[in-house]
C-alpha cells in the first residue's frame, strides 16, 4: 500500500512540475476583438479604454499591459489586439511600440486628457444636456451618466445626488 501511495505522490509531483512550465492558453477570437464601433478613433478614448481593458482581462492578457516582464508570445498577442482595435487615424501613436505596455502608455499619453479644458467641457456638456435632445429616457440617462463616468475617470467624480439633480434639471417642466 505504501508503494502505491508513493507512486501516486511522485506522479502528482511530476504533473505539478509540468503544469508550472506550461504557458497559459489564450483563446483566439475575432480580429481586434472589439466591435468596430468601439475602436479608438482619437475622440472616444475613455470608452475604448474601458472596452479594451475588459477585453484583455477576458482574454487573459491584461497582465501584459500592467507588467514589464511577461511572456513574449502573450505580450505580442496583447499588442496585436490593441493595435487591431485602433482606427488608422489613431494608429500612428503606437506603430513603434514593441510591447503591449508601451502601446497602452503611448495611447494614454496621447488621448487621456485630464486637464482643466477637458473638465470644463465635460461639465458644460453635462449641464446643457436636455431630455428633448435624446429621444428616450434611457438615452437621456445614459448620456448624463456617461458624462459623470468620464468626470470620474479624470478624478472629478460626482455624487449620486448631484447626478440625480442634473437629470431632473434637464427634464421638461410639463
């Protein structure tokens, strides 16, 4: 009986050693992975960043953006997915990037605007939004919360009461 247990222990240890050496499997998907409407065009960085991060997380590749020393093959897959999610008008910023982390950082520097002009523009758009312009209550609330989300992403979050007040303020009087 002890001999059988020892053999099983050895087999388990051998399998664990093999598993430690194997690379994670990444499932292949459609080119770019994101629908064309979500591709970065230079004006939609906040939405692209959210969608692309989630896509890379789902594909098991987000660590390539966060870390320097990653498996080369996985890093190249992550870089390709980032590059394929960028429209030609915005691709010049990443053409020379050699890693997913470099590409992500170049895009962040080029398109993540957190300055005063950006903040004022978001506040202006938020306070000018009216229900009549949106066609439905869902579209109206989505637009308002979209601006609130963008403000949060640049470090200027609004509390729920303020967002609720803005929504009520944009409704028709009748």
